[in-house]
């Protein structure tokens, strides 16, 4: 069976790579190892070793993508935010390529996606028509699930599909002997507000707070975790600037999600700003301080049952005293920075919903 997987792959984003690996493994599991995978990708990307020979990367241009959708037995919109208009008519052009691919495809489904925000009538109409063409839709959060039903589309819902147990790593999950703070940050001001000045302000606050933490905990190491490689690196390096090079480094994280999980397992605590940095920290069982830069991060943190002191709003992570106090709390009282949800049960439910969604779309092929 031939699959075409349409998503934001090949852009050096570890979270998107984790979604892809999970989806590839799930499809392989359900088809018995005889599948071919066509993957939309901006450039080369790490793939599961056992599946690399079954994968073919498709150039991120319209004609090759349409050809792949037409050739595949099943086209899957896999993971991430793929159906939204952000309340602006100017964003409706976003739907052109998904609609053309859905028209070209023999069968189409969406797995592990978020839906919305949809703030315009044309946006809701386009999303409704697109989702109604699909044999199976699995959303990754309750807001997306509710949005699907509000526009008249059936959907299943689970947490992020990376919580399913298709990702594997071999290191023990026990806390390491040496304390190490893993840090995932992103250029919030630049990405959301096109403002480098906004980033300069909060990064200065964090550089000072981390320097203070390093002074009060001389045994603590620091590991930068750029989940968007080449974008997050410079941000992390700026907050490390006052810490000696012998105590901090930035990981490469370019060999796939399982290698990244192995490397990040050496951290004893974590600061997570990116969505999948939070997913990885929870998978590894690390006490985590969460920077709520986007509603999807807060939604996930609340679903996982993190206590309020573990979630910092933008106003709080601009406050140097609050940041310093929160970092000290993370190190000194790690039990207050763990999720209260039953993570093993959540992982089991996610696996069950993912497997059901895959089986449903395969029945139609």
C-alpha cells in the first residue's frame, strides 16, 4: 500500500519529526510492513532506520505534491496545525493547497491535527468541506475536537499522538545522578509579533535569572534543547551568555526524535516553551517549568494537570523576580512541577485512539 503523508516535514523541527515517526510506525504496524511512504518534505530529514528504504521524499512544490496524492492509495494530513484562518480573510489562501491535494487524492484522512482558530465564515466553510471529504479525523486537543463538531464534522480526539508508544528509547527514566537543567526556548517576539525588541527584553530577564540560578547551584549543568534547529539556537545561546562554557552546551538534536529523547533523558529538570518540548519532558518524567507562549501549550499543560506554579504566562516570564523564584522552585521542589494526570493511562488512550483512527481510514482503501 502506498501512503502520501502531507505535513510540515523537512524544516528542522523536532516536534514535526516526532509526529512523522509516530505516524510511520503506526501505519507500518497496521499494514504488516509492506507499505511505501511518500512524504512531503522541504529538505532531507531523519527517518526511522528500519523504514528509510520504504520512504520517498516529495519536493514541497504543488505539482509533485499533486502527483503524489494521485498516486497514493491514501493521503494523510499528518500532525500539526493544518486547518485554520486565525480570523483573517487574508489567511484563506492557506486552504488552496490542502483542497487541491484532497481533490487529487483517492482517499484522505487527518491524524493528530489541530483545527482552528476559524474566525471567518469562508474559513469555516472551507474547513468544513475539506474535513467532510475525509474518511477519518483525529484531533490532538479538545478545542480542535469542539471546533470540528461546531462546523458539522465528525472527529475523534486524543492527546498529541507522540504520547502513543511508537517512539522508543532505551535509557532508563530514573533521574540522573548529576543535576542538569534542559532548556527549550524560541524567539517568541519575532515569531508571534515580528519584534526583536520584545525578545531582547525577556531574554535579558532569563539570562540574569539563569546566571543567578547557576551561582546558587554550582553543581547544576545546563543543556540547551533547540526543537526548531537553527531558529532556537541563538535564543538559547543568549540566555546562556552569563554562564561559563564549562557548565552549558546546546544539543544538536538532528538525528531524530528517539536520539533526542535519549540525549534529553540526561536532564534532571526541564524548562519547556515549545509544545513538543513539553511532550518530551513528560515522556521522560522530568519536573518541568512551562512558558505559556501559545494557547496550544497552555491547553496541553492543563490537560496534563500541571499545577499553576509550573505554568508561566508572558507577563510572569517577563518579571525577573518571578522567573528567578520559579527556577529555584523547579530545582528545590521538583515534585511541584510534575503533571498530576495519570500519564500511563493517557498514553494508553492515545495509542488506542490512534490505532482506531488508522484502522478506520484503512478500511476505506
